[in-house]
């Protein structure tokens, strides 16, 4: 009997812990999206730098390193914005500079400048940076309550099925946009799709909770 009670207590504690984590993530979603975007860009930048170094492309690795350093110092040195903007334009790594700038503007609540930076990113090649930029652009539209535009971006990414970007994140964000728009049935359908196709991820777990919650509110 004691073993059963002890096991039940452990299970309850586990569920409680998961619930708290999920609640925290939901409450801090905007900040976590920005943080995740910065981390993805930085990690990708580090891999690019390492690749260039192994190939003996010292100049290229220095450019990307400088961009990452400028972004890291933006909070203390806002003047770095000007330098990052100069590194945009038609230069080879312009999309990296614009993406780093966009994360900074979103973080500081300047959606107009964030959108301006993101829309400067070229559509080719469709790599990690491109899809990260598209995801962030959709988040900008969500904050403006332009749900149709955000949903359009997420559906486009879903259709393209990029290997470079996690679709569970894209689908989950799409479901949230549908929910905020008031399309509860559409949101439930997409949440269930995330649950079924990505059951072992955080988004799969959270999607199952969100789908049940919406269905219970009918």
C-alpha cells in the first residue's frame, strides 16, 4: 500500500512539475521565442564560423564573428545597430545581420523596425536563417493582431516542409494564431496534428493540453 501511495505521489509531483513548466512557458512565450531565436541564430553562426575556419576562409569567419559580437553588445551599445545595418545591404551575410537586428527590435517592442529588417531578407536560399526570419515575421503580425497574415506565413512554411526548421514549432504557432483569430475548430485540428505527429516533444505535449482545453470550452 505504501509503495502504491509513494508511486502515486511521485506521479502527481511529476505532473505538477510539468504543469508548472508549461504554465511558465505559456506566460513567458514572447520572451522565450525571442531568446530561442537568438540562440538559434548564434548557434548557426558558430557553425558557419567553424566551417569557414576549417576551409581556410578567414575573412568570412571574421565577418560572422563580428556580427555576433555586435548583437551581443547591443544592450550596452545601441550604436551597434548602425554597424549591423551597414553589414546588411547586398553583402553575403546580410540576412544574418538583419535577423540579429530583428531579434533586438522585437525584444525592445519596435515592431515596425523588426518588420523592416525581416522583409529585407532575401528568399533564397531557403535555409535556417530564412525560416527563422519568416517565423519571427509571423510573430510580429501576431503581436499586431494581424492573424490572417501570420497564419498565411505558417501555412506556407508547413507546405514547404523545410528540413532546416522544426515543423512542430510552426504548426503550434499556427494553431495559436487560429485560436486568437477565433477559429477554435481550426486551432483544435492543428493542435491535434502536432500532438499526433510530434508526441515526444514539448509542443506535442502542450498541444494535447490546448486541444482538450478548447474542446472543453465548447
